[in-house]
C-alpha cells in the first residue's frame, strides 16, 4: 500500500482519496474508520432537551411513529436524521441494518437465536431485543463473520 500526504496551507479542507483495484476488507475498514471520525456526536432530543450522544454508546436505532429513535443505556432519544442517513454516516464495522426499521450496534449485541420464517432474534446487552428480517440475515452473518466454513 502506498500512502501520500500533501500538507499545504492553501488547501481549504481535508480531502481523502483512496485509489484501489477493489474494495476489500482492509480498505472498507479504513473508510469506516474515517466515517466514524467524521461522526463523533449525534444530537438526540427528549422533549425540549437536546442531548449529545456518542455513536458507540447507542445500542440501536429504530423507527417509531415515523420518528427515528436512538436507544442507549440512559434512555431513548428522538433524532432528526433518517435511518438511511445514519446508515451512510456510521461505520459499517460497528453498525448493521437488521430490518427496514432497525440499525444495530454490533458491539452492544449479546446473543441471537433463530426465530420464525428464517429470521433471527437479536438480544442486546441491555436486555432489549429486535428481529433481523430474512432480507438482512446474510448481512448480519457476514458482519459477525459467521459464514466461515468449518474444517473437519
């Protein structure tokens, strides 16, 4: 891997360009790291109070009554962002889509079990649980590195 760094006071903003033959795990990790640095805080509301949330402390995001809710150990917070916006701005090495209405923090999951019709039930360290719809089961298994073949 070749790395170039161009430091010049004439640059108005920092720009990162990655040139590669293909997007492999190591490149994706770099991209996710940079995305994570870009999103240090998310603002969540409870009533009129605005709270500063760190993405790593959020267990999962879900939609409820057309609002996006961030769930943490301190409670639930209403966000202004849409789920698809959060999915773009958060690192995919930490956050994974479980369904059309849920994005979860992989580091806050404790276990999961097969559920009805090929879905999975994900249990969080907090005791909460959400379901992975069939469409997203493959993605979560890949994120958790469960698709590896067993030798023997």
